[in-house]
C-alpha cells in the first residue's frame, strides 16, 4: 500500500516553499506523482463595481496574481526537475476553494498549510484547511506554519478512540505507519467514546503490527475534549514525534465549519504535521 498521487496546495504565503519541499520528499519516498495546485484568494469583481476607483484596483490585483502564478509555476517545475519527481501543474479557476476540493478527490494524499493569522497570504477562504478535510473525502496532511519539519512520519502518534473517523485516518495513513520507526497509539477516553470490547487500542495495534508497524500504546483520559488536544501536542513534543494521525470530527455547512474540540486544537495550534481524515 502506498500513495501514488499527491496534491500540494501552493499559494504566495511565506511558508509555501517549506510545504513544497515536504511534498517533494514524500513524492520521492513513495515514488508518487506530484500535482501542484496554485490557488489564492480572488476577490469577487461584483463587490467592487459600486466603489469609486475599485475597478482599477481590481485590475491591478488581477495582474499581480497572474505574475505570481507564473513565478510559482516556474519554481514548481524547476523543483520537480531538481528532485527527480514526476508531476504536473494546475492553476485554480475563479473559485479557488472549490477547485482545490474538486482536484483533491483524485489524489491519494493532499498537502495543505495551516492558516497563519500573521500572514494574510495563507487566506484562500474562511477555514480553508478545515473545508478541505471535511469535504474532499481524502486524507489531508496539514503542515504547520511554524518550525522546520525535515522528517514526516518516522515517529507517528495515532489518536484513537474507536470511532469511524479514527479508523478512517489510521487506514489512510498506513503508508506512513507501515514504514515508521515508531508508532504510538494514544487511546483518548472522552465522553461518548465507544465502549471497548477488549483493552483500549488492542485491536488497532494488532492491525498495525500485521502491516509491519513497530507499535506501542499509551492512554490519555480526560473529560474535556479540548484538553485532550493539548495533551496530544504535549506528548508529541515531549517524545519528538513528527506526525500526528487523527480523525477529523465535525461537519461542513454553507459558510460555516463545525468541528470538535480536539480537531479545532489541531487546526489552530499544531506544531507538527497532522494527517487528518473525515
């Protein structure tokens, strides 16, 4: 089992090169095809028609984006050649968010960046990474905007509560987990979690071991799911993990993303890459 088609979201943010480098390394690791999808926020021209001078501003903005898109494509193609990776380039249509979602459905793994409140160039749409996770139907690797991440997936932390979302995430992450130096399953005990038939996490650790994973298990118990997210991040930092695997809990509604506490913590505060499935 492996990833053979990767898709990386590209934009004009400060951390786009770091995200691309991770995507290239993963493409080499899995001998995968890499698609670079350039998608940035594009204002609706209809919103500018009633404002004096807005037409010229919109035209200037459009030309700037065209120049940035051209520069990004040249860099992407040069990086493919340097890395010896096969790939292709796609520039999003007018609706950038929907373009990313549509093209994501053809990929084995999607790579996006965490929203950075200090970098407006990470903005594509409201809660863009969450939308991709909740609506694409594919596993999404969310790369933090801070820190360096030379290795991704050599030491993996799996958040497990027996749910559909957790199961989906584990199996979607199997190409990482089967190759990892260490995999730790973290049993998260939260209100509403399924009552385990056997000792918590036993069955999923056996499943992972059959795929060749070097796996162990720890347990986190807490009655408030928001603090479980912090506990996961603390454990990941203390034990030098470089990947968290977890199910994303919530649903997408028009103009609104509704997600659970642990999921929200990871989107907002993760300091290491997180592979999420919904």
